[in-house]
């Protein structure tokens, strides 16, 4: 990170760090003041491959970008994950989300093949009632 300073008429007004955007700003969510990009969520989920397929949906109760915590995420389990291990996988994902993104999440593990596949830009935001 680069350190920035703002001077006006020789007086130091502000010092801080330059912030870099990690994903598409139109997909950005704000969870309790923390900017969350779906690309960051995807990177954490894909790290647990083959226990996850990498497919996920962020379930929103209202229009983005503001989201009331916890962030609801539906994640596809890998083909070899048995139902008894789904709770442990959800807990592990929750710990990773909190540790890296600084957000609390409510993870729902669904069987492999449950979430629809798309050929173009993946729609990761889901709104209940909108079909």
C-alpha cells in the first residue's frame, strides 16, 4: 500500500493509505461498513476445493449494496462430501470469511449440482421471490 498525504496551503489535512479495488464495484456489497466483493468470497470458497465445487450464491433480503449481517451464502458441497460433514464445512467457511473478510456469514451447504450453471457472467447475487 502507498501512503498518501493531502496538503492545502502548506497545512497537512489528511494522511492515510491508498485503497485498491479488488473486484467489480457494481457487485460490491457493504456488510456492517466492510466492502465485500463476490470475487473475494469466491476465492475463499474455491480454496476448499474439492470439498466445494466453487459454485455459490449470496442471498440478499433487499437491494444491494447494504446488507444486514450476517451475509447469507449458499455453497455447493463437493461430490464426495457426505451430509454429516456439511456442518463442519459451513463452520470452516464461516471462520475463513470472518478471518479474512472481517464479516460474519451464515453458510448453507447444498448438494453438488443444486445451483444452476450459467455460461456467461455468473450471477452470484440471489434475491428471494425474484425468479
